[in-house]
C-alpha cells in the first residue's frame, strides 16, 4: 500500500451574539417559538430592504485582528444564489470577491509541536432558517427564526495534516471567539459549526488531491471522526484503482459515515453578484485601529507568558490559556502572590477542572474565588495541612462557600509538624514493626510506604506526611 498524506481545510461558521440580526431589528436569540422572531426582511418578502448592523462589522474586524488578518477598509457584500427550503428569498447575502479580512494565520499546538495555519479569509453573512423533522408528521417544517442571524465564516487554507491538528485549530478558534466575547460558541445550539474539506495525496506529491466537503459537522468530535472516515474512504478508492469525485457530502455522526449530497460544486455555481440593496462598507482607519486596541490578551500570548514567567510546559500553558475562565482564575491567583504559580496551575487543571466537569458548572457559577484558592494552597505550601486534607477542605468550600481557614479549624485538619513529636512517633513505629524494618533492609523498598502509613494512622492523619517520610527514611538508613 502506498503512503498517503491527508490534507484538511476548515470553514468555521460562528454565530455572532449581537442584540439584533444582521440586516433587520429582529431579536437575535436562540430557542424562541418557531417563526416568532421574524419580519419581512429576514423572511425575504418582496420589497423588504436590508440595513447592515454595524456591530456585525466590528465583531468581524476584531476577529480579523485576532487572527492576524489584513483588514479591508473598503469592501462590499454579495448575493449567493441557491435554492433550499430554509432560504425563503433563494439567495444569501454574503461576501465573495472582497471579504472584510484576508491573509491571516493562527498558531496551534498539536502533538506537542507548534504549527502555523494560514487563514484565507473571514467574511460576514446571514444564516439561513432551519428545517424541523419529526416522526409525528410527514415531511418537514421550516422555522425562519434563524434567518438573518449574523455569521462570520473563517476559512482556513488546506494546511492541516491530521484530525489532531484540525481539533487543535477548532479549539483555538473557539477559545479566541470566547475571549473576544463575540459568540457564545454553543455547538449544541448551532452557534459554532464547521464544514470539513478533505483530500488525500501520495506523500511527497506537490499537487493537492480532489477534495470532498462534508456538511452538518456540529461538534469537534464529529469533525475528528468525519476527517478520519473520509481519509480512509478516499484512500480505499485510490488503492482500488478508482478516482475521487469532487462532492459535497452530509456527515451522519450517529452512523459514523457520510453520504453524497451533490457532486462538483464551485463558486460559479452560486452566481455571485454584488448585493444591490446594500452600499459599500467603508471603515475609517482610526476605527480599525481602535478595534485592534480593544483586543484582550489572547490564548497564544498567554501561553507564551505562562511559559516564560512561570515555567509551565507548553501543554500546561495551553490547557489553562484556552479556557478563558481558567486563565482568569490563574491570573487573579498569581497577582495575589501568596503561593507558587505552578501549584495554582496544578490545582486548576486537577481539582478545579474535575469539579467543573463533574457538576457541569463553569467556574463563575461556583463559590470559588482567587483569594480562597490561594489561601488553601498557601496552607499546603506552609505545611499547615496535607494535600489530602486540602482536597477535603476544597470539597467543603465548593459546597458551602466557607473560607478555607474556617473549614480547617472546624475539621481539625492542621497537621502536626513538631519535629520532636514526629521523631518520637517514628521511633515507636519502627520498634513496633521490626519485621517491616528488616524487610526494607533486605531490599523490599515498599516497606517504607507501609511504615509511613502506620505513622500516619497512629497520628490520626495529622502528622506532616513529608516530614514523616523523611524521618522514616533517615532512621532506616542509620
């Protein structure tokens, strides 16, 4: 079998969280009663004229800055013509020739390596409606509430070579959108979707293979599965002596496979032409610069800072930085200067993350504060309580919102670090467990852990475990 290379490009569609839709004043929100958030403009009724929502342009420009794009200060909108039941006017207002943003890039961390993915363009467009299917009735119903919801489409170059790289790219895009506050990225509500373009070629070949595009990819997990399926399908065809046909395919995540929707589709099939009902978009350079200056510190910059300032590994830095709330908590904790940044990182990536995952609550919906977390970690670093006791305190903090020092006092968790007391305790345990001492000296090193455990048991769990281990090891070697 020949060696093949997978080539992947992604088209990410992000719904913007503006108050109103892109070309009318209808409310932009999810979950309304079907066909209640509509007007003649977004329903495409004859004679209704659109008016561009300025906030949509600003949001798109901010994303363009975040992805290092060139911003076009003069551009236009175009009609993309196609017939589908959820598009009542039979065309979508989008951008074809001159998008708002072009020629950017995004650096991603995948499989421990940094890689730059080029961004071809970011343009604005309106969303279509939604078809509703249900076994209770034959056919399909159309909900037009989503018509006119503002979108940005982020189109990458075909620079990804594995599903892992595609996943890292999608994670990074989602993280930036959340940092900017321009989309809620709720994939279960369709706020973030992507089309996946996959082709394969023999390793070392210069020309790209024939691509197939997969629609209906509504989760990052589905994106990974669809890429792996499509690559395997295309390689199978080539190995059997066949040729790949350019197709648009529908991904069915439940069945784990894709199905042909239509064959060979290119830009000319949409008969793009300038939108006659909307004027040219003209941005003042001062406005573009002001939008650039409104960009907060983004995940990529945070990753670099965490590595340089705190000595985090690339993976640790990324796991913190890509989650806006985790990064905010870490930054707030380190600013207090009470404990080591690495200790804070470890707690956020372990206990805090586990609590959020188990309960489904984001950090902002929990009682956890930077002051509370750093005070708790500080008690561990000072040897006041053990790591085990700290986790017990953390659990109570998250359920009751009590201060850690209060909980430590109530539960009597202060550990005994009196060296004279601990030395006497160790002496007694070694005398009572002479066989284990003998076992250790005969090479059974696991006896050390047993003896430390006996010391902790006799102290009621209050002895400083680090000091106990040090003293036991020292006496065993005397």
